[in-house]
């Protein structure tokens, strides 16, 4: 595949990497596994990229591949991920207004999502991302009715975890 | 406002991840080795196709041919070999067709279905091998145990029923051991995928 395509892919992914980080943070519980899963999702996205025709939104396509990787394809490996630049957001935030409550709430939310099963994790993320039931059903490969039923169950489970 | 709806706002306002990759990092990542199970499915499946047949290929040809010759089994073994080759080619074709359908862009349920279907092809291939081994084994036992050469060598008053029971018992035991071993590996390997598929299938 051409270098030009690779550069275009790297640029688009760099701008939208937040989506993958949200999936990684939900499906892993440590930095090494997070980076490992991120790399695997990147590889799967790259394999699929030449076939992406834009018939769905780029973010929707990324979520689909990311969930498929996290749920079905990913095997933990021992590789180490080298990066050219990693920065710690918290250090930057020292000098800005830092909302400890929101950060704590987010941490609790991610911990709660992590304790769900693989399918429920996907449902929780798609709910928080405000995806329609039609999109959720399409991504998971189930009917809209089933998507609603499963979503309600997941939301109840999530509430119970957050309010023990 | 519902608690989860409030948390949606926290979710939307979340700052960027503490882990962040540059374009250069991502560019390097795409050239790394994948750790996807699809690669392992292919490697293990190839081994499962090849190993049972390697056993036949590396068995002692001359002594085996002599046995077949002495007991008039040449024609039968030729027929079994032809059937076996046709069936293997059929399974390889089915496996390849199912394997090519494994793709990360389809829905989560379809991907799980395609992976499980691909492994099912290999599972049925293994069952075919066990069944063929049983059929050939019983056929060979029948010919050998009913031959004059064999009967003449037996001590007097030997029970043929006992000989059959012992032969089938030992043979069945080894086939069973192989089947158990295979089921453990197969079950372990695909347990998570089967559970996720069942979760999606529920209430459809």
C-alpha cells in the first residue's frame, strides 16, 4: 500500500485517536495492555482502511473495528510499544483549573465499565457516545429491539455498580 | 436528571487520554506484527490439517505394504486413500472460504460467527479423521482376525470375542484420548468467543 495512503491514515488516526483510547481504557486496566490493544486496533484499522469507502462516518467505522478487535481478535502479547512522545495530562492540568470531582467521577465510570462483560462494555460506550439504537444494532449485528433490551440491562447493571 | 445522563456530560467533557500517540508512532505501529487470534487460528488449523496426514506419510512403508499385501488389503487402502484426499481437499476449500470471511469491518456478531464457523470446519475435519480411523481400524481388524494366518497363530480355545473386545477397546481408548485432548484445546481457545456470541444471540 502506498506511503501516501499510510501518511493519510496516520494523520486521520492521530486526530481521532480519542475514540480508540476510550475503547482501550474500557477493555484494559493497565497502561501496558492499553498501549498493546491500541496497537492491535491500529493494525486492524490499517488493514481495513483501503476498503473504507466513506459510506459510514469515519468515527462509526473506527468504533466497529475497535470493538471487533477488543471483543474477538485481540490476544495479549508481550511486545513493548515504543513512542516518540508521551505526555502526562495531569501535569499540564496542574497549572489549569482542575476539577477533581469530574476526574474522580470519570475514573469511577471507567472502572464500572471495565467490570462489565465484553458486549456490555460496547453497549455502555455506545450509550455514552449518544449513538442511536439503529447504529448500535448495526454495529453489534443485532435487531434494534434486542439492542434496546440489552442496553436497558446494561444501564441497570452500570447503575448498580456505581451505587452499591 | 438520571445519574447516567449526568455521567454522559462527564464523559463528553473528558480531557484527552494521558497516553497519546503522534503520527510517527501510528506510522510505525502499522508495520508491527499483529497479535490477532486470526493468525493463530490459521497456524493451528494448518497443523490440524497436516499432522494426522504426516503420521500416515512417515509410517514404515515397506512393512505396511507387506501387511496389506498379505491380507489382501491393497485395493481397500487405495479406495480409502482416494476418498481421504478428496475429502481433505473439500475441507481445505471450505476452511479457506470461511477464513477469508473473517474481517474486522463486519458487525461484532458476524465476526464472531465467522471465526466460530471457521473453527467448526476444522472440528468437523477432526471428527471425520476419527470416524475414518475407526472405520479403517474395524475393517482391518475384521480382515486380519478372520484370516487363516492369524487364526492358525492363536493358542487353542482363544475367544475371538475377547480378541475383538481388546482390540476395539484399545483402539477406542486412544481415539477417545485424542478427542478429549482436542476438545480441551478447542474449548479453551474459543470459550470467550463462544460466550460473547451467545450473549449477542440471546433474545434474537
